């Protein structure tokens, strides 16, 4: 994933759309209390070797092995080895639901992007300096943008957008799920050959009743008649952005706010799921979605609890 993280959006870190907490002062203190990771080495900062890297090291542990006798500059900002290890744990856990070899992202994934942003921004605000928080927040924005850029590349090379108004009995399906997967020409040619052989054999052995006119028909393979398979990719980018912002701006520590966010998400997605034809299974799908969000938040709490035992303030 390292190549993705280098695509950094140079926007203001910690803006209101991504989190609910204010950043600490530049010296890492707030109300006389430090929230930074404890440096457990016996080496003074003046004695430490400075290692310079960019923020992609947060997402790939193989790019840099940290040492307590070294200090680090990440995108020009100083971090201790303990701070880097802690940030790695947080951001890697945050983005883990978005990985796993995905080519495309559904609306559920956009909600998980919002939760990831929310968690990382809040952690950075409470445990890092403003400069460090800016590096971490920008790196996460760039990382997620990189994932979405890869999705767009895949859609442009392997898919097409069906923008017709409704498909059969599915009503507004294309309003929410308009991406279709193109079938490769060699596959279509192979299917045509198989169907031709089948029809020849059927005619020979009189599989069809005489005069019925029946035969196995191939699909329309012309450029203007593309009937590709439905891809569960969030093609309504306005809805996707709203869902992402909803969870990025919700206080994940407040059960009441979280319940309201789940209710709002269900309201937005009920229309989308029914449009694609899920019907009676819509409620089950929404329950699965919100259960996955709860699990994501719970996993982040566990990670932060582990970091807290090593000297960081607890976020939740």
C-alpha cells in the first residue's frame, strides 16, 4: 500500500469535517498535561541520529525499523520512535477495513472511511503536537484518496457507467449502482463458440421441438449493447460523500450521537438497497453494515487501550 500513501492532499489537517476534537498546543500539552508518548530511551535528543522519511512509513512497517536511539523527521516534522510506532498502530488499524484486495468501494466503505478519519484525527489531536497531527491527518487523507484513485483507474479500464433511467423492475438502480463490469472480448468470443456448438448439437439431436424456433442465444456484444454485470460500487458520489462526512463528524464516544448516525445512515441506504432490488433483505443488510461499524470502533478502542498501557493517554 505504500505507493498510495504518497498521494497527499495538502488540505488543512484536523478540519471540522474530519473530527470533533481540537489539536493540542505545539508543545504537546493541554491544561498542564502531556499526551505524548513517553520516550523510554536513555539517549538525549542531541545524541540521537536523525532519520528522514515521508509519511508512507506509517502504513508499511518494512520501510522503516524504528529504534529508541534515533529520532525521526516525517515530512519535515520530528517524531520519536515511540510516537511513530503508536501512530502506525492507529492508522493501520483505521484503514484495515478498506483493504483486502478491494477494487471498488460501496457506500458502507465510505462510512468506514469516515470512522477511520474520525478516529485518527481525534487521536492525533489528543496525543500529538499540532505539526505532528497535521502530518498524520494529511497522510491519511492522501492514503484514502489514493485508494479511490485506484478505484477510478479500475473503473475506467474494466467497467462502464450505465446512466439510463432505471433498469427493468429495479427502478432507480442506476442512481446508486450504475457501474457495470465489461466482459472481456476473448470471453465473449469463447461463449459465442460454446453456444454455436450447443445449437448445432441441439439441431442434430432435435433437442428443440420442430418449428419452435428456440435456440440458445448469445448476448449483444456490440459496443453499443454492453450488458455487463452489476458492480456494487458507490456510483452516487454525492451520497457517498455525505455518508463519509456523517461518520467523520460524529462523536464516536457518545452512544446517543452514534445511534443517531446509524439511524441517518439506514435512512439514506434503505432507498439505495431497495432500488437495487434487495427488498426484504434490506433490513438484514443494514444491520450487517452497522454491526461492522460497531466492530471497527471496538477494534480501535482495543488498539488505543494497548497503546495507553505503554504511556499514551486513552482516547476513549
